C-alpha cells in the first residue's frame, strides 16, 4: 500500500507539473534545416500566418535543443505578410524577386505550396531578395504564396540562447513539487512509526 501511495503521489505531481501543450501547426522538415542563418534557411511544413506565427519560433527552438548547429534560440515577433490587405511594402517576382517593407525586419518566411522557408537576415533590413528555390518541387520552382515578415525584440537578431535546462519552473509547479515531497515525507514518517510499533 505504501508503494502504491508513493507511486500515485509522484504521478499526480508529475501530471500537474507538466503543462498540456497543443500540437504545433507547423513542423520542420527532417534533413532540410541546419539553421535559419544558413543560406538555405530552415524548411517548415505548414502555413506561416498570424495564427500560426507563434508556433514557428517554438518549433525551431525545440529543434535547436537537439541540433546544436541550429544556433541560439529564436525570439521573433510577427509583423505582417505580403498578401495582407493594406500591406505597405512591395514584393516583386513569382519564383524569385525582391521585397521592401516600411519596417526593419530580422526574419522572413518565404511561403509556397504547403511549405515555407525561414531565413534570418544578417542584419535587420527594410529590403532584400527572395526565392522559392529552397522549397521542394518536382521540376520548376513553386510560385510564391506570400512572404511573412518578423522583427526581433529589442533590435537583436536572436533570443536568449537558453537551450535545454534554462527554463525556470512556474510558481504553481514549485508548489506542486513541494506538496508532493511533503506527502512522500509524511508517508515515510507514518511508515517508520508503524514499523516501530
């Protein structure tokens, strides 16, 4: 009974401490991502749009945890995409061309078909070139769907680089862990008293 109580206590603490995460709406294509700083960028499957944009750095940072060559964790803020109504910038071409925006951007995501490639610019810029050549296709390059533009917080190009083990547990997680250890300690004391009697 004591072992069952301990196992149940540990399982309850672990279940409460582990947040339930929704499946990301985008994924990195295996073997098609070294780093966003690489000249070929990082190939993702899915769509890059306002609702899915927060998943992009999350998925990349998880990838980064097991692929040190990917570099530091990304910190990026979605700005807009080229096919938005009222987009104030310009995009030329159908499979390659140039782009210009009113704001300095640090990342661009080139979207075609069911893929997009995320590139980190060497320095924040208001214009540059793009191509769909890094998006897989049988014969000719895909035509562009849109380009999504991102800035980096505080004008930096990359995030804190925390990597694995850098997260600080939330106060609720600490409380649950302490409560779990308290329950285990109480059970051990009761067991010790029961054996002494």
